[in-house]
C-alpha cells in the first residue's frame, strides 16, 4: 500500500470560505479515501464548528484581521499573528502535510506562509475577481493558483494560474425539488412570484433595513419574500413584521438550513456579492440583484458584481443607494419575465460545474509530487 496523502486546508471566517473548503476536502476523499485532511482555522470563527460538523479535524489559530482605520490597534493583532505563525509551524511539523491549501480567511495567511517557508507546496484558491493583499503575498511562493475569473494574470504569475471557478456547497443540485413544492415548504403561495433575500451566513444590515423599511411596499406588491436575516438581526426583523399583523407574503427566518429548497422557490434573489454566493447563482441559473458589501477589503464585492453586470448576467445596486431603490427594483424585476429569462441565460454562461474536482486534482498532483520527491 502506498503512502497516504496528507493535506492541510486553511481558511474560513464565513460560509463563503468554509463551503468551498469542505467541498474540496470531500472531492479529495472521494478520489483518495485513505487521505488524511486537517483544517486550520481561526479561533472563535464559524469554521471551528462547521468543519467538525462536516466530519473533519480542525486546529485553531489566534489570528485576527488588521484594523485598516486605526493602525495603533494592530499591535495586539501583530502579536497574534506571530503566535499563529509559531503554532502553524508546530502543526505542520506534527501533521507532516505534503501540500497546503489556502481558501481565504484569517488563518490562511500564517498557515500558507509557514508551509511555503518549510518547503511544502501550496495552492491558493482565489475566489474573487480582485485579489486580496494576503493572496498576492502568498502567491510568490505558491505552486498553483486556482481562480474563478478571467484576467487574474494582472495579479498573479500567469504560469501558476488555473481557471477553475469556485466550489459550491454540496447538496444544491436536488433536481427532484420542484418550485411548487419548495414554495409550499415555506408556507407561501406557488402562484405568486417569490424573491429570496440572503445576506450571507452572518446576515447583512443594509438588506435587513431595506426589508424593514419596505414592508408596506411588499404588502401591496402581490410578490412574496423568503427573508433570511442572520442570527443577530432576527429579533428586530421579526418584530417589524409582526407590527403589521398578518403578512402571509413574508417568510422570515434567521437561517435557512435547506438552501436547495430556498433556491428552487426563488424567481429572483437579493444578495451580497460574495464570490461563493455568485458561483451558486451561476450554477443554478438564478437571476439576482447584487448589493455589494462596502465593508470588505479592496471593495472586492463591487468588483465581483461588476464582472457579472458587464455581461448582463446580474442586476446591481450600490449599498448606499439600496434604502431608496432596492425593494422597488426587485419587485419590478421579478414581474418582468423577459428580464428574468435574459439574466438566467447570461449567468449560466459563467458557471463552472466541476470546480471542487478540478481543484482536488491539482492538490493531489502537488501532494504526490512532493511525496515522490521526499519519500514521505
């Protein structure tokens, strides 16, 4: 029996990083059931719960993000970074990986930096259309860089780039769930147009405020909404809905566990412009109104959104303009069947349907090359 594959996957912070990471791990295990996979995440972030729930071991680092507005607050951050690098080195020495994969998020920086300096081949998965500072730095020592958008050679060495798309969460492709069944599962009317509002796994203040301010408009629109608020915004949203009495056209929840049904029910989606979410919309051919978050590094969500808008594959509204126009724009759009059809056709053209497997193949190639060269 040959030497088993040993892979470290690092990153997390949001579902947009965790779901692709788990999908890559699952694809590796499908190809090499004997593979040992260890995740490295950030202590206190959601990966510390989500990854074990998916069946994988995880180690946590005390790493945190930099404060770009107040540089003096970064002294404790730097201390955590140095401690994280020390811990990452210890983890790598003990686990003895043949390859390290970075999917974005706080932990991927120190983990891949240390792996690279120790001679472990590294693979970066850059999800966005605009590369972040950390990945640009890590790319110098990376063996392969898997990207989701064309034109990424303006950030990375062209010879290292592989256009793979972003892996999406598994279980989204239940073809047996019909639109009618899905809508009924939310207690809504299959005969009415349905808009799904999702602010990512942590919720989105702007989208929730727009919904609260737009309840009267929604009530009069003959359109129904499935509204995922995020945990911290749920009580406020629920109270706002209840203040209007009976509103059968709004289903409000803090978290949707079965996104397959939510997507199947939706004629139109309102969402932030995270790379993972966009990949799901592409694969599922979902018309979407994108409202990029202004609170992300390098404003990469706006760049993600515009990459679709320029190809007439999505609608777009700035965060600052959302309170005035988002709900009206969504209601008008969902009633326009010709527009929905055009958006669906154009966004489908941007889909990558086998990203996890393609990335897993590259990971396995790097690991096998390393173990052949080092006999480990």
